[in-house]
C-alpha cells in the first residue's frame, strides 16, 4: 500500500549584490525574510547568496553595509519552481575583499558554510552564502 506523498513546490532566488561600478560587493550583510519574518542572514557576503523557500512564500532580501540598505521582494505568480535574480546595487565603493568563506546563519543560531536549513514555524528555507 502506497501512501500519497505531497511534494512541496519551491522557489529559488539567487541574489547578486553589486557596487556602483558593477563589481560584486564584498562585505554586505544579507538578511532573508520569509512571510515577514527574518529567516536568516549571510555575513561577510561574497556578493552572492541564495534562498530556497516554499513557492507560495513571500520572500524579501535586504543587503546592508554600514548605513546603506537596499532590498528586493518577490511573490511568485504560480506554484512552479522559479529562479529569480535580484541585483542589489550598493551606493559606495567596494570594501577590501574578505578572506573568510560566507557563513549562512538562521535566527536560532544554526550556521552552515555555504548553506544552512532554517525553520520558521512549519516552513523550512535553505539559505546559501
């Protein structure tokens, strides 16, 4: 006897953060919000990150460096898997390159390099630095 399995459809968002000259912005802090709640962060960002969340979730990404902040929000229009690219342009020159690999962190303190699975109530999202 087989039990019907429900497959959760997901959306994947790839984030690229650029400086005013169009170069990857190293050092920005990326915050990932799912349905209005902070899901996790990527510290020491290499200028790229990503999140995988349920297809019906509202996802917002904020990039901050010092006092500058940029954000991008996306709400999928269908239940199929989506890949969304967000280019967040920061208004200052690129800081010096960081030697460490980006670390993804959930709000409960769980970390991973380059990815971590974060839980927000009954929703699980995957954040990658």
